[in-house]
C-alpha cells in the first residue's frame, strides 16, 4: 500500500487508504484481515495477566456464562488392602465454577477530509492505538478479578537496625515494607503447603517494575537469559528467585486510596501456581475489529463524510482455587510518587 499522497491530484482523484472494490469503496477481505491482525498483535503483547489462566473459549450461540472446571483431590488411601478383596475405589468429583462475560469496546471516527489529507495511514494508526487500548482493557479486567483474592501477605516494616515488625493490614504498611526474598519464600511455602501445582516446575509471579527493582539487586536473583532460551520465556519474564519466575509489567496492580497508608501507594505482587484462575479465550470469543467505510451508515452519513475503526470483545475471569494464589502487598521508595492504575 502506498501511503505517500500526491496532493496535486486531489481535485480529480480520491486517494484511498484501503483497497477499492469494483462496485464501490468497501473494505476488501484482505484489508479486513490486515486490520484484524494489527489489532490482535497490539493487544496480545499486553495480556500478561491472561497468559497463565485456565482458558475457556466463547463459542457462538452458547449464552454468556463460561464454565471452568476443577477436580477435587482424592483423600489418602491409608486403609490396608485385604488379600484377594478388591476395594471400593473412589468416585471422581468435578466442581464447576461459572462466570458471566461482559462486552467491552471503543471506536474512533474520522472525517473524509482527515483521511484524504493526512500524511499517515490513519486507519492503520488508529487500529494500533485501539489494539493497545483493547489489550490494556482486557488485561485490567483479568487483573482486577484475580488481584482481589483472599490469600494475602503484608510485607513487614523494617527499622534502621533491621528489626522487623509484622504488618496485618494494608493501612499499617510504610515505605520500609518492601518485598524481599524472604517474603517470596514465605509465599512459596504457603503455596507448597497448600499443594499448589507448579507451572513447568516453578511458580509464577506478576510484579511491577518498582517492586522488581528491589528484588533484582538481591544476590540470589537469576536473570531470565541465564536459565532459558528466549522462545521458552513467558511474555514479560525477567528473572527467577526461590523457585518463582517473575513476569514484569507496569500493569501489575497499584492501589492508592483510603485503605493505604497516608500518601503512599501499595504494590500488589501475585504469586501463583497452575489452575489458580481461569480466563476467557481472546481468539475464541472474539476480539473483533470493526471498520466502517464512508457511506456505510446510509442516510446517517448522506455525504460519505465519516468512517470509523473500533473493537469489541467479551471478557471475564474467575479465581478457581484461592489457596493456589498469594497476593503480597508492599510499599517502597517509589510509593510516594506512584499512582493507582
């Protein structure tokens, strides 16, 4: 596609940003695919919270309720077998956890004059902007659900002489209550005690860069490139410590409201095992790109003056096993300047 416009030709010819069809100016299937991929590519890279959940696609004509399933563990078989007698065996128990999806979306409208005079291909640029917005929106929806879990640890306050004071509420934190390796190990101990399954041999943490800053200076920290090839890393993975692989994102939850210490932001670090939560599948339920060409609105656009690009998607998430996830709340030297997200 040629994005260089010859302004001298405007009196005679309209230079389109899309492929023209024989019967009009409709968007061709090839361009629709191109815009779809642009939007999905922009969105996918930001879905850090989405990548570890149990996936459930959204099939067409199947209602708005998504069902996640978890299998109950079997009790210990401590009764000795009787010689020659077959025991009763155990019944398999499957629990269903349901969640209702909601629809989200946004769009941009542009005029025919903008389309004709802009140096850039505005539809492509708008698709990129909307793709990033879609990714952030859907990621935040998942994050806000899983970060609201009931299994929470608070980092202790540390005096200048190193003495620790336990913290039992968010409001009691202060700037000395930083995330340390000890607190990571404490969360791991809790997960292992609850028999939380690992993900490829390790637990996973989602951490904000302001919190990762403290951990990465610890001598036990291992940078990601030292233990895995790029193709084996998670999106956003930066390193590993105490059996936990850390995924960094600026979208890790930051809380700054009346529940926090006065003037300080509180950072939430999630550490979890496999099957801790579930999410709807993006590609199955449809992160969709909607492109409307000039005149597609009929009499609502009688002079073919407006076109639009938009997106919509169905999304939800659900915490499946609270004991497979720990939220660690901490502060630090960035708590004064950080804002809620």
